[in-house]
């Protein structure tokens, strides 16, 4: 169960090698979280991440999970919930892709869409049903400001995040009053391995800053969290720009 401050004692991370997810896990373990499940494709990186969290005092388990295999999600994630209640599920897997390449290669573009949207829809629904059955818990979904308005520079990624964001909001409405809390997190440009080599955007942030915002959002039981917070105002303005003007912006 969550503690008096709304922080989880048990955590399931979907995307167990995500830098943002691991920064969040470290922060929560430093507070109250004692049991962590890292779900991801089997790899040395997944085991190393588990080892680092164990070094912080957490009881850490790894489980093989493939976002691109929705038919396996119910069985795989069901094993986690069968071991005991999960206070928080952090959905943090995603694929940025390469816009220029993916425009030329529809199969690569579909892989981005299936990872970021289809896989996330499947995993979210399985976890939401399990959380509802236990009567409590939070589902934290890593969206992106890229989903607020698709840009020429990354509209394949942005469109997949737009779909995920809308889905997560709707799921939160569907679960309202059930004891299950859904929180959508919308970071801007985050300095991670995934964005290495890309031009840095204004208001860039770090995995640690996102983790701090997630913790605060959990304490406040927020439904939407922007990181950094100033992006809420920036995106409100960009969302309403005429398309012809938006198209000419150097973003």
C-alpha cells in the first residue's frame, strides 16, 4: 500500500532500462519503495539496473517483457501481480525513431507507432484491470510534449505520443472513482541516451528532474504533470497558432 504521503511501497516499471524510469525508481526507493519489478527485454543493461537498485536497499526482480508482443502481456504482467499488490505502475518504454529514415521506411515508422502506442495501450489495459481488481494503485504514463502538436521534425514520434496521451486521459476518466489513479507525464526534451546527438531544445530537462516531478505529482495525486512546468504555458500558445505560422517555426 502507499504511505501517508501517497508514495508507493511497490513499483512495476515497464521499460526497465529507461533512464527516466530508473531515475524515478531511485528517487522512490530513497523514500519508501521497497519492492521493484523491472520489466523489459532480457539484457545485461536490465540486470545492471536491477543491481544498482538492490544496492540502494530495494528488493528487485526482473521479468522479460516485449512491448511489441501484446499477446504476451496478460500472462507476463499477470505473473507480477500474482506475487502481491503493486502500488504503482510506471509505463516508460518508447521508441524515438529516426524521422528522415522512417519517412522512407514505412515498416520502421510502424515499429515506432506499435511500440509507443499499440504496445502501451495493451500493457496499460492489462495493468489497469489488475490495479482495479486490487482496489488501489497508480498508473503513471510517460507521454511527451511532442504529442501536443505534431511537428515536421518528428511527426511520426509525435503522433504516436498524441495517441498515447489521449488514451491515457480517457483511461483515467474510465477509472475515476475505482481507487486507481492515472497520471500523464509530459516531459519536454530530456537529456538521455535516446536524445544524444540531437539539437537541444529550449527548456531541456533531465531524468532526475522528471523523477522529482513524478514524486510531487504522486503526492498531489495530479492527473497531468508537465516537466518543466513552464511548458504548460508554452504549449498552450503553440497549440493555438495558425497552422501556416506554426509550420514556419524553427522547431
